[in-house]
C-alpha cells in the first residue's frame, strides 16, 4: 500500500483517529480508581500520589476488562454488574485477601459478624463486594459511556488493546498480592482461595449465560426519580455499617436486593435508556462525593489538605455528571432493543 493510501485509510470517513478511539478506555482506566478509592476519602494527599499508579492497573484494568468483554458479547449493565461482584471477590479475596484477614491494617474489620467457619465477616463481605460492583466498576463505566453516547454500546479496544489491558490487570493484581503480603504478613488458607476462585468462575458463567427477562408494560420513572432512588439507597447502604451486629448484615442484604429488583423491573419497560442509567450512576457517585469529605482515611485523621482534596474531587464529580448529562441528552436515542440484558 502506498503512503497516500495509508493516509487515506487512516482518515477515511467513519474511522476516527486512534487517540479518539481509545480515549474512553483511558478515561475509564483513570476514573475507576479515582472513584473507588480517592473520592471515597480512603487516602491522604501524599498517599494518593504514591498509590494511584499502583491502583490504576488493578481498578482501571478490571473495570475496562468488564466493560470490553461484556460489550463484545453484546451484553449490557446486568452482565457488567455481576462481573463487578466477581471483580470484588478477585481483589479482596485473592489479591489483598481482606475478606479473610480479620485484623487487616491493624483493625478488627469483621467485628460481631465474624463467621469462624468461613473466616469471613458478614457485613464486610457484603459491603465490600457491593461497593466494588457499584462504585469501583459500574459507576465509572456508565459515566464514560454517557460521555461518548455514539460508542456507548460498542467496544473501545481492539484485540491487541484487550490483551494489553489484561496484562496490565494481571500485573496490578500481582503487585497487590506481593505488597499486601509484605505489609500484612497474612495469607488465606487454600480452601478459602479455592472457594473464592470457584465462586468467581460461577459468577462469570452466570453473567454471560443468563437469559434476560422479557419486557414489562408501563413506563419507567423519569431519570431524576431514578437518580434520587439511587442516591437515597446508596447512602442508606453505606450507613448499614453503623447498625449493631447482624442487623447491619440484614440491612446490607435487603437494600441492594430491593434496589436491584426495583431497577430491574424499571429497565424492562419501554423508554428506559442511557439517561436513566446515567441517573443511577450519578446518584451513587454523589453519595461517595459527600461521604468522602467526612470519611476518615485509614492512616489517620484528616488534615486541611485532605479536606481540600476531597472537596475538589466532589466538585469534579458534579461537573463530570453535568457534562455526561449534557452529552447523553444531546445524542440520538438508541433503538428500542440494543442489548441482550
């Protein structure tokens, strides 16, 4: 092929430049750890600078793999939510193994809901997996897809990009395993690791083999109503950690289950679309934004610089929602049936 032909192929109509094609993937790679750890207020300023390069391969690589594999299979939000739970098990069960380390970071994370037979905490397990499935993965995915509505249901990476992403994710997982073991001097038992791996495998199979339910009559609520429901439900969920004993576990199970049931029925009605999904993600994101300002970092009390950083991140979250809403509302609506779930 001659040089002129190469230039023509690279700029032919309908084929955007490479940097534009991969820009959403890069955005999600950065946004996933920013939401999952920084916005929540878990880290101080200096820890943010030190840990973000370590967190990005794990969080960003995981979220991007979830999104790309689901979209390549023609799947949608339900599949990605299940894969988000599998991601949470991989990170917290196999990588840093917090689910099995009762005194992780020097604190008793399991409290009164410790289950000796499993070596796990009731609320800790449900809480951590829900947070990863919602905030660490799917909130970022939904926001970035809303920013590029014309490509919201198509892959962002080619095969080579997918392989590179998988390699980066494996690297991030390996670094997390090594670093956590070095700091905690803890390793889960073989039955715990094997059981976690088996559950992850089952979740992946269910995610791609499940059959979506049929449509329901009626109209979904307005996006603002969906957003308010997500905001209230996500805030209530984070508050369940303050309930005594097994009441915290019961509430942590009931709230997500009820929310999934309600939203699942809404999503099967004609008229449900990307603006509704964006509203759900926005409600959850705003919950992390206000929670993060008050959250005490794991390494100690907040300082002035930490409050400034968390307030800045909260403002950035609001601006990101506004930008995504503008893009989503200004785009053409998708066809009535565009996904398998």
